């Protein structure tokens, strides 16, 4: 099991949820996700949301703040790494 704080595990168990494994970052496995998630993580750092709607609105604001080039760079990164994997 990955390193997870005991209070988090307790809360997950109380709710009857399953803890899904999340693989560590690998530039050859999910570069597109990494490109997006790293930027979104920085955007959301130190923010606290009162409800799901507030979170969704903030993610939408983050998407709107990105220009086309941001997403194109993510796709280009993915394509380069995909070529390396297929060799």
C-alpha cells in the first residue's frame, strides 16, 4: 500500500471506499497527464474549496487561463515519448 496518512485511510474505510493504486510519475508512461497535472497542481496549491462546485469552477478557470500552445506542447511531449516507447 502506498504511503498514506492514517487519518486518510481511516476515513476511506469508514466510507466503504476502495483505495486505488496510483503509479509513480514516469515520463514514458503518462507524459500528457504529467504536463497537465503539474500545472494544475501548481494552480491549486494552498487553495481550500468549500464544496465541489467551487472546485469545478476553479478547474474551469484554470483551463480557460491556458492558451492553445500549452495544450499543443503537452501533445508534442506525448508524441515524442510515444515514439521512444515504440522503438
